[in-house]
C-alpha cells in the first residue's frame, strides 16, 4: 500500500528538490466523477494535484435531457462548466483508452486525435455507462439512443422535421408513418421521453397551418416488463401509466421489438408498425473500459469494497454506474445504477481518497433511497419523496424543486426557461447541428457527436429510422 502523504508538509530542506504533490486522476465527469472532484477540491485545498479527464468541458445533468429534446430547455441549461465550478482541479479533455495499473498511467486520446498519458498516485474510475444494446436485427442501424446531449439535439430536430414532413406528405399512409414515434423502454428515460414527446408533437401540430385534418401524432411506449417504471413503487408506476394513457400515449407492456427496418418496426406479437422514429431507452450498461482492466466484474461493473476501493489495488477507487458497490442497506445486493447513488458515491470516494493521503478518515458507502421523481411534462409528475407518494401539480412542483436543488449550477436559467415555456409557445425550428450518423447507438461515447467523414463514405442522405432516410433523404434539416 502506498504510504500516506503528510497533509501539512513543512517543505524540503534548503537546496533539496521540491517535494512533488501526489496526483489524483479522476476519469469521467458524470454525477460520480463531478462530486469526487468537487469533494477533493474542497478537502485537500491544494495539497494534491487533482486532474479530471473527460471528453467534454461540462457536467451533464441527465435527468433534464428529455426537456431538451422536447424544446423546453436550451441545451446549455443542462450543462455545468467544469473549469468554472471546480476550483483547484485541472481539466484534461480526452477519452480514456487504456489504464496501465502496474505502471500507474492512464492513456487517452484528446478531441483532436492526439494521444497522451497521465501518471497517477491515486486513480478514481467514474466512467459511467452507455446505452444497453440487445441482439435485435436492425436496432443498432436504425434506432436513436438517449444518453448524451448530441442525441437530445438530434432527436429534437428529428421530431420537428417528421411533423413538418408529415404535414406535406403525399398520402395519408406516409403522414401516419412520419408522425408515429416508438419508444422502447419504460424506465425513467423512456417514460419521460414519451410523456414530453407527446406534448411536444401535439403543440407542433396545433400551430401548423397545413396539418391534415383528423391526423394525430402517435406515440408508443413498449417494454417487456408488466408495468411502467418497473423498478419503482407500484403507486408511482400507476400514476405515470395513467398520465401517459390520458395524454394519448399507447402503453404496451409485455411487448418489445423483434426487428427494425428502415420502414418501421416488427413487434414480437407480429404487428408491424410503420415509423421513421425508433427511440431506444432500454437501459444502460457499464462503460466498456472497466471490463478491459482484467479485474473482477459483476455484470460489467467493477467490483469494489464498501469503501469504493478496488481489491488488490489500494491506489485505485471506482464509483458510479461502472462500479459494483455493495449495498449495505440490502446485504447481498449492489447499489442500483442511478444518479442518486452515483452522486453520493462520488462524495464518499472523495472522502476516502483524501483519507488515503492522510486527510480525514475513510468510511463505507451507505445510503438508503430518499425517493424518486419522474417528470411527466406540464404540471404532471410522479414522486415519492421520503416514501410519500405524490401526483399531479404537487408532484410536479416537488420534482422541479428537487432538480433545482440537485443541479450544481444554472438554477436561475433553468427556472427562467420553465417560466418562459409556461407563458410562450415553443420555437419549432430545426437547427441542423447534429446529423444521424454522428449519434450512432453503438457507441462508448454518447456525450460526443462523431466528427469527420461519414462512416462508409456514402452520401449523407442514407440511413435508418432515426437517420436521414426517415427524414425524406435529408440530414440535419439541410
């Protein structure tokens, strides 16, 4: 084990080389990584060099991403600047490619393709998760994921474009296909995307002067589970189901996609649904980086101790979605992959890393769920703070209040956007900033839009449901 570092060095003797501060490298700036960096910055106060390796210069507040896709919030509202909010932390832009545990180095590639490496005395792996893929034909080629800001920006453009193209469709069948949206996965993300999406398309249709009489946007929410929000209390599930159905969303439980094509999706009950929009929200899987370390994993998550340390490597810690953290409140189980746990694990990781350097005392991670909140759009939500089930406007107020309290920045801007959305109509325009081929479903970096030439060298007007072919041969509205 690396010996503790004196937290209050008196300085080297005259003529001696200056003592090097220990370097802490944090990989990932999601909920876990951000809180780790912030906690270490406050506790160590310059006694160690803190380096944060992340592909972007912002922390993304994922729970509000559906509101970006629905045109409620502007993209920058759900992002918090890393350099602007993390004092005493050095940001290195890049994606971790490989971790050399023996050499204590992290190899990475920066946004311009240049490779580099970072040596460390302590390493915190908080790389998070990516979209979960299932071996269903056509899904990887035709579906749109929902794990990063580029995907939300693309989806907002795509939904707007489909409504506009449906209004000018050559026949009723094409109109129906273009204004049909299929969401797979009735967890947090899928439920919120379907709820907000239906409201968004209904608003677009009401304002469109050429919308065909009698045509209505169709949203479907599919899941193999027997109810919406299967991991939550049944009362929350019932509230969400009632709101979705009342809004006109077709909720189909015990149903999934058997095959996806450019023209639609084949359901496992034999029905073929013609659509240009397949939105994939079936859940997440740990970032593939942790499986490449050669260390024990549990369903792709790196096995750690209750103190978030990696067994056999006292200089390495892990937290968040990529770590299998023992749940001390439920012996024999691991903490679920939620933002609530990731954020609190980041705080514990910061405490224990500092303790390994001689500052403070280590403690195991222990946290009981304080309740959940699901924003269903408008004034509707389902929430159970401290176990008290709520619905309707009260739940909506509690949910938005929770998000404002949990965000590490931009609270005033987010609140202002909510007020403007309540008073003014949304701007239904395509920005064309992200194209379908830039947000592939099968990616380990959903936070980044792919750059460079389109894969395969084909024309930009080819693609699947979530891509340009579903937009009438256009890409990004251009």
